[in-house]
């Protein structure tokens, strides 16, 4: 699962070593810690997600649920203050918009 927050981009998958935990991964330094403040984060330069932590499923669920409950904005992209993150999310928005147009049959998808 990809999670786009205004201050973090996370990839969350099962921890194959422990099904009671989730592997939370990030490409940006500090993204995990901004969301999971007590997480012990490791760094590995040989993977596509450089930063990782393993957390109980309940911790991930409750933390993300709290972030959802605190939403107070009518426009997500307007809350993204980091220039590069905003640009990346805008590109993602565009790709997903093209997917919609493709599904509606009004545009071809291209790489």
C-alpha cells in the first residue's frame, strides 16, 4: 500500500518474517519518523526503499487512523509544503488522471 501524506510518502507491506507486523518503508529521510515518532528506522542503500521499520499492525492502523481523523483541509496538494514532494505528487496526480481517461476510453496510456 502506498500512502501519500502531506509530509511523508510510505510503502507498507507485510513483514514476511512476522505476520503480526508490517514493514513500513520510505524513500525520503525522516518520512517514517514524521508519522511513527517512536519507530526505530534502519537505512539500507541497496534497496529501492532506503528507510525501513517493522511495526505492529495495530500501531500502523491506529496511527494512520489518527492522521485521517485530523484532516482539516479541502485540498490535499495545497497542504504539501515541500517543493519536491509537491512536484512529485502533482506528477502522480497527472498519471492517475490519465489512467481515469484511459479507463473511460478518452485517452491512451503511455509509459
